[in-house]
C-alpha cells in the first residue's frame, strides 16, 4: 500500500530525530560494530570496487560511517549522506566529505559515482521508487549499488515467533526510545519496515529501472554466535535473516 505524503514526511522526520539523538552513542547502542564485522565488510567492499567502473563511492545513510571507514584504502573518494546532520558531524573523521541529504533527492550531478553502498538502511525508508530513480541517475554506467544487513520479509514471516522472542529479550525499542524521551511511536516510525523488507519486490523495481540484480541471504554480522554457527555462507530465501543487494546499472550496449 502506498503512503501519503504526510506519513512519508513523518517517517523521515522520525529517522532524523532518532539519529540526531543517539548520534554519539549509536555504535555502542547497536552493539554489532565488531572488528570481525569490519573485516568482513572490508572484504565485501573490496569486491565491490573490483566490479565497479571507478573509485568514487557514495555511502548512503552513512550514520556513524561504518561503510566509509571500512572502505578506506579501497575507494579514492568517499562521500557520505545521511538524513541526520548530527550523526554526520559527530563522526566526520570517517568521511572525505559528508552532507545531510534525503535519499529521494540526491544533491549530486548525473553519473557522479561508480558505486553506492548502504548498510542496514533500507528498512528505514518509507518508499523505494524515488531512491532507485536517484541511484540510477547518479551512478555511472556499469556502476553498482550494494546494500546489506536489512531483515528480509520472507525470513521474518517464516520465523515470526522466534523473532518476537529475540526482540522481547533484546528490547531494542526500549533501548533506543529512551533517547527521544520514551517516544516509542517515533522509534516505530523510524523502523518503518521492522517486520522485514520485501527484497524480491525491491529487486523488481531495480530491474525495471535498468539494473541487473543479484540477491543473497546470510547470517553474518548479527552476533559472534551467528558467525560461529553459520559463517558467511549464503542461504536460500527464507532461511537467513539478512539480505544483500548487488544491482548493476546496465550499460547501453548490455
């Protein structure tokens, strides 16, 4: 179901409010930004650079700069955007340049980047079509969009009870909402796709726009015990919680 303009604006405002509030404590609150995760992500970003036509990276929804930090020495130019100006300012050392901006309206010229990466970002977005239009516009021909670490809807539906038990024990809603004066409604808006993103539907939007799309599903980076049990191997859809996108903008001759 499509959202009205007021709901879209409310979701965006909630994300800005939340991440402005937790900017300084974000990585400690998240609890998953381990050395092992950074090493794994560095390898993934190196593979992205090997496939991209150049070395200009846009870190979309950059937050505290995990992607930019892990891409140091891989991409020559690392530009970051996030809806929260406060979180960018608190972590400015991780970026070559950062700007507070909306993924629906990127402040860059056509073909400005060779790769775009985002980490645990897609589930915050109220809609995907305008973002995909902008990704297509600012990527150079042959450029690649890479997204990872969003919960897939197929897994969430299959394992709903276990997911609910996990969230009850970890209480992320309570942990984050206290930074915005207990405003759990704002937290719920910011976590717009808390029940999972429909990766297949999003992939279809990319395909229609002119991308070749590869989806993969994995467990890596949730916790040390997940890494120990499941490693970095790929799983069938519905059997691993995290979905990764690799969407390559087609060249005219493709």
